């Protein structure tokens, strides 16, 4: 899970290893800092816009980006606790440039339009916990149905191809629940440094995902694995029993939050590895 203790541990580890000073760590997390992601080879021209999606609970502000011509499989992106921001718009656009119609959502729309983290990825986690704690299995399920329903009404979305969904940090379990919410549409699920994928409750996200027919990619941070070393084994056993194709891997040297380019623990080599595995998943499951 995202919590202040974990981020402080990460800072201490990076500082102790001489990789970053306390001041540099703070600068890296600054709201205006977004490292540029590597360019997409043979990128297609895309169209991007800020959109609103009606849900049972109101109007969600989102970012939608898709190839400028033709149709493409839809992908629903759930951000981390810092919410919809430039880093996730960049990530969504990069995915669209590879040939997908991508909706990046603001999961906190019921309370606040984006940006929901006043200092971006430098925002103290305690300030954001009330936003995250206000979400539930019910809100995640109704949102997933609304967002995927909206995508299916867009001219740029290929209705004859399955939908992908991916989440980061708190968005990991949301992605798993999205698959359970619309099992006939979701064909691929990816979680990157997801928090709360496995719980001891009967409605645990991993148990819900096991009832679908989706293919899965679960990328786990090394320090998250240290905190919960049995989680990967539970995930592997559960999805194997359900006969679901699932790639579950601990990313060595990658700290919780390593994928978004504005994260203080952004790890480009491991983020690019995760990116490559995501594209491989979608090329199979959304074909």
C-alpha cells in the first residue's frame, strides 16, 4: 500500500546508497518534475483531449488519447494515490502511440477534480489518504462499468477486441476489480507496485480477478515483496488454480512506485522492463 512510512524508507535507502540526497529526493518528487519517457518507435499520430464521463455518482474528469485514425483496443488506466496528473497523461499518450485507445481516470472525482494532489508526487501521503479511503469495492465496480461503457461508445474503440486495464499502487486492486466488474469485456489486467491485491476477505481483489477469463501481469516492487513475501505465492497459486495465464514477478532493485516518471524512486530500466511486458500482454490478450 501507499503510506508515508514506506516512502520514507525508500528515501532513506536511496540516500544511504549514495543514489540521492534528501534535497534531491524532494526535488525529484516536485509537482512540476516529470522525466520524459523514452520515445515510442514507429509511434502513431494520436488525438488527445480532456473528457468527462458520467457515472452513477456524478461526472468524472478524465484524459482520453487514441490513434488519430481507425479503431484500436481500449485500455482503462487507474493512477496511483497522487491521481491524474502530467506523468499519467504522458504514460497514457505513450500507450496510445503504440496503438491503443486509452482513458486515464481521476478516481477521486466525487470529491475533487484533478489535480487532486496539490504538490503532485511530492504531496504528503497523509493528505491523500482520506481520498483513497473514501473509495470502496462498490465505487470501484460502478466506476469500472461506467468507464468501460463510455469507452465502448467511442468511435476510436474497437468493439470486436477485448479491453485492457492497468493500475498503479492503489490502482492495482482497482484494475483487478474492473475485470471482475465487466468480465465479458476485459481481457487483460496489469498491476504495477499494486497495494492491497491480496487480503483475508472474501472480496479480495485477487479472488475476484480469479473468477474472470483475463490474462494477468503482476509486477511487484522488491521492497513490497520484502514486506509481504507470501503475496506473490498466493497470487501464483490462486491464478494457477483458476487456469488463468498470469505473469507474476518481483522486480529486483525496484522500490514501490518505480513506474511513474515523476516518482522519486522512478527506475527507468525496470520501468522499461515493465512497459515491455505490458505491451507483450496486450499484444496477446487484446489481439
